[in-house]
């Protein structure tokens, strides 16, 4: 496979071992998640009044629904775009209710299983991958991503150092790549994490794309050279390793971690509601079965605790925190947990404005930007707010493509354009950090 037209000797540096692609897939892959989504629908609703919003909240609690957007029933309100994944058995009841109450709706996906089988974002498209190369335009399993990290650690020791910051609940290593030229003892740094929510596969794909672009363009692109010469980038391609693995083998739409609760059969905690900043307040749930469950206590999840400990230890030189999510096409900054203006608003807002403008210049894709609470919704216990409160002045959360047509099933053909435009935004933020703000 050609990698950006580079000579074979250069391309080889990026090609992980062939055994990556000889791996036998888990049984869950070959059976397309055992056809568990047959007949399931994804429906978009926008309640026009608070009465309609209240009625929707009530019916959501009665039926088994998976909210794609927003992430919590409490966040459903007048004018809020609500995308609901509802199982086949409950879809008739919901549609009858909507027709009876005259609440406007649109069916985005008539049969979720068929959408999956068309290959929107499936772990079954292995034949499209070169045996001798690494394809950055398809989604990769956790094992493939971690093998890729090991390989780059061996082949690019001058720019990359791989290390573990701990273990997940199920005992998987939490790997981070330190990217940058080792030119001085003290350098400012940028933290980047992807995949805090398991089903948002475009996040880990972007983290891999970022590393690939950095290594490929370091010598030819003055901006990238300046970034890697003056900064370190700590990159965590998969934050929620257990959940991400589970989304490949069992439940494509799993969101949380996989920790067990001694009192409830439901598993997992929302890793973006588990931080010690207004923990378990608005936008988070205290019930273990909810997708926005905040956990039994702050940093209860070993994954969250490991990242928090690392950021605390290095907060003197980490100047920016970037977290990648999906979907909504937004660039968000603090605060998430309250409607208030951050002290360095002008600097952060300027960086966001220029980043969104740079992103749009590639394919014309429009992103909204602003404080998370007013641009998206109020949520407590988020990593972005925690990082900001703990002294990291530039903290952003990207909500990548799209706005709901594909939702979490962003097709592989859209990985390249999504990552290409996002790269410009990240480079813009990084250069803003180097040039203008302390």
C-alpha cells in the first residue's frame, strides 16, 4: 500500500508486523454482533414545547431506549435535537406514542442491523486491508492499535516513546505515546486522548491519524517541525480500552467502562462523568444502569484515576488538553458544568474561532464552537473541566463528524476527510498556544 507517495524505505517504517492482519477475529465479529440490532430504529425528535419534552422523558423511562444525542434523559428539553436508538420490540410503541401526541419525528435508520451490514463502520472489512501495510482509513481493533503503538515505538525511537500509565478494570495496559523531538530538558506539552466513550470509533482513528501525519510530515512541514521541536504530545489513542474492546466484540453501541457494581447487575461508568469537578451534579446520573452514570465516587474508574494522576504529576508543563469525541461537529471549551465565562476566555475563544475556520477551509464542514454548557448541554464531572480546574489553561473537547445522519456509524470512507480537516484545527490550536498565550 502506498503511504503518501513515499519511497519504499520510508513507507516500511510505518508498516506494523504482518501478523497484525493474520489475527483471527472474535466470533462476535463474524456474526455481526449476532444480529442483535435487527429491526432496531434510530429516530430523531425535536420537542417544540416543554410539555413535549416532558412527555418524551416519561416514555423514554418506560421503554428501553439508547439516547445517542443528548446522552442523558435529563438533558432532553424544548428545541433539543434528540436521536434515539430503540430496539425493534419497543419501536412500535414509541412510534404509536409519537403519532398520538403529534410530536414531530424523523426515522434516521429504519433497520440498524442492515445499516451495520452495509459496512458503515464494521470490524468485518478486513479484506480491504493490505497484508503488508497499515491502513489509516479503516477502523482498527484495540489489539491492532496497541500493536501499531509497539511497532512505532521500535521504529521511531527518535520521536516516539511508548509507556503505560496503569491498568484498566479488566487488566489491560493503558498505553500513551510521547511524541516530540528530545531537544531540551524542559518542554511544554499537549495531552490528547481519544475513545473515552467506547462507541465513538472516529476518535481513536483520529489519534492514529495525528501520529501518522506528525511522523510523515516532520521533515517537510515547517509547522509540524516547530510543533514537535518545541512541544511534547502525550497521545492516548484509546482511553476506555475495556469499553472499546467490548464495542467490537459484543455491543457496537456500548459507551461506558466495564467495571462491575456490587449492588447492581449493570456494568460500567461514564468515564466523562467520573472526574472530581462538580461530580455527579447536573447532566450525570447516580444510577448504575444509566449511560451517564457518574460512578460510586470520583475517579472510581482505574482508567480515569490513571490519567488524572498523570496529568497531576505533569501539570506544570502540560499547557493544553484535547479530548476527541463524536458526534455533533462542535469544538467545546469550559465550562461544561455551569454557565460562566472562564478567566482566559478571550484567548481560548480566539483559538477556537481560528481552529474552526481552518477546519472549514478544507471541505466546507461547519463546526459550532463555544462553552460546552451553552453550546452542547450542561454536564458535570467531565475531563475537560477537571483539566482546566487543575491548571491546564487550554482545554478543548472536539465532537467530530457528523450531525446525526450516520451518528456513531460514521463510514470508513469519511475517516480521511474527517481526520484531514481536524488536523488543521489541532495544528491551529497548537500554534496559537506557541505564539500568543502563556
